[in-house]
C-alpha cells in the first residue's frame, strides 16, 4: 500500500486557498490580497470590506471548517465501527433528536395555538443540543442492553424514524409562519452564528475529536471485525461508548448550531480512502478532516452565487455534490475492499 503522506501539505495549501476563496466570494468580490492584508495588519482599503469579512464571512468560513471536520470524523467512525460503507453521522438518530428539539421550540406552540416569540439563534442552538442529548441518552440506554453493533445500528435508525414522525405531526398542525421558520432551519445555514457561538462550536469539535484520536489503533483493529478486535485485547464495549459520545457531541452540536447538513459525513471518508489509498485510520482521520473542511468551504462558496445578493441553502449544495459521489462509489464498488 503506497505511502501518500506527501499529500497532506498539498491539501493544507488547498484548504488555505479554499478559505480565501470562501472569504472573497459573495454579492461583493473582495480580492485575496486585501483579505490577507486586512487579516494580518488590520489595514483595510474599505470599511465596508472590513465589516463584511469580520462580521459575516470570517465566522461563516470558520463554521464551515469546524462543521466539515466534525461531520467527516463522525462519518468515518460510524462506517468503521458498524462496518457499513453507507453509515453516516445521522444513523443513530442524534441529529434527528436535534431537529426534534428545534421543532418543539418552533412548531409546538403554533400547533397548540400559542404564539411563540423571542426565538433567536441561541434558543435554537440550546433546543437542538437538548434534543440531541435526549436521543443520545436513549441510544446510550439501549447500548447498555444491546451487545450487537448491527442491532444498535437498527435501533438508532428506528429512533430517527420515530423522531421524524413526531416532527411531521408537529409540522402538520403548526401555522404557516412557524412551519416556514423550521423549514428554513432544516435547509442548513453556516452564516447565522455570532463569534460567541463560533467559539462554543469550536470547543464542541475539539471535545468530540478527543475520543477519535485517542482510539486510532482500536479503529484499525475493528476493520477486521469485533471478534478480531477482542482477540487483540480491544475493549469493544468501551469503543462503542466512545463512538456514541464522540458522534453525539460532533453531529449533535453541528446540527444544533447549523441545521442538518447532508452527505458530508458519508462521502468524505470514502474520498479520503480513494485519494490516500489507505485504510489506516492514523491517515484517514486527519485526511477526512482536511477533505471535509475543504469540501464544505467550496460548497458554501458555490452557494454564495457570486455577484448575486441571494444564497443557496448549504444542505441543497452538499446534497447536489455528495449524492453523485455516493452513487458513483456504489456503482464502481470502490469501497467494498475497505469493509
């Protein structure tokens, strides 16, 4: 298996270029040189450019990086642990739980005839975290009883289906204004966070990533199955808990702050395997984090519709990009050798 560690500097450079491109594009084009000069020296040619970059585009670009990293690491963990190439960060129902929390906040009052007021981004994030934590607790209780990983996967999918049914009922009985507000949230957004929320999201990504890098060798052993991992002295029960907690923090936090973002967690780990031609998680985890950050930055840049005042929902762009990748992988069966 070829060693492709030399690709990391190239993708780091690509990440920097994608970051600058993301900051440049939008209804107003800002040259790369002005961005670099302004960020490092604080000297901006136009006050309007400074306001656009510091108050909107820079936090949005950082959120894209954090979300891309978190979703990619979650997806790789799920695919390896469940040995399922189509597993993603949403299969345990944790992101659906975040959606339930937001749906209760936005739709429940309207459904029961009460007017909901004072809903802001902080309230939405707290509701999403609460909902994700509720489903994570339920999944954890099931994991305590269930010893088989595939059974846990099926139970997680059932949790997600049940939560989606509750959201559908709330949507059916809610008013038009509340339903529109929830629909906009469900399309995903990277640009609705202030600096304080960006800081909290960054902390969640760091905390959720700690179990990942603390268990790299264990994930390598899991590639050959749980029985082999146990024969190598790997505590698979501990691995299951670390995976649930890590995925809950990463996917739940990202969904709470940004809304659901599709396909990144499924597609990126496969792209990392194809580019680096490796199944070693010491390579795949940082590779997936890099590609995830780059992909979400580029999707967000494409969604800005340069030259226009309007933007596309990030969920629509990632689905348009990610779906063909996953379909291509299925048709070519490129992932069959890795599981």
